[in-house]
């Protein structure tokens, strides 16, 4: 049986980047987390074969790597010493299925660059607003690279060089 596709969402990063979710913070973190989970649940409706996971930084109430479910979406609260960023990168690095089957949603440059170097598809926070089918990750990567002036070959060469440098 093929590995399911995985959507990993950098919870608080996305909450702070999407105005509707950021406004929900006025009612407290729980309300903002619930709104994000509803948004991801709506996205998953158009992508039923995808396992969706939202990763939040742990705090004194949720520390210790607790997992819960909001709106049917698995939510992981990282251990406070590691943080959500490290948890997302670790998940991508240790994933046993095809790495392109993982899509990471974050606007954090460290998370984006690390996950991309491990082979994951990386998308900005607004990605989860689209409930329709997306083009394949390879096509979306090429179109985003060409809009930045990089050819696919140039990007592959840069990735190969960085992987050598970092021993990946």
C-alpha cells in the first residue's frame, strides 16, 4: 500500500501570517488553534488521501509532546525544549515514505529551507486556503522557481551543492 500524502502545518507561524487567524488571537490561543484546524479540515475535504498534522510549540499547559485532535485534524504540541520548528524538520527528515509526498506549510525560512533540503514540498501559509486540487509539487516548484529567475537545473545544482556542504 502506498504511503499517504502528508500535510504538515507550522501552527503558530500560519496563525500569525493569515489575517483572519491572527485576529482570532484576541479571543485566545485556543480559538485561533480551532480556526486553523477548521481551515485545514476544509482543505482536507478536497484532498481526502492526505494525512493532515498541525504542529504547535508546546507551552506549560501542553508541553511534553501531547497530541490532540481539533476538528478531526491531528494536532501535535512539541516538547518545549525542541519547539515546533525542530519537530517539523525531524518529521520530514525521518519520514519513511517518498519525501515529495510531504507538503510543509510555513513562512519560516529556517523550516522552509531545512524541509526543502530533505526533499519535502514547501508551500506558504496561504496554500491551505485552496480547497481545489493543486498542480503536482514538481510543477508548482518549477513555476515558482522560474518566477524567481531560476531554472530547474540551476535550482537542482544549488540543492546538490548545499546537500554536499551539509552532508545530507
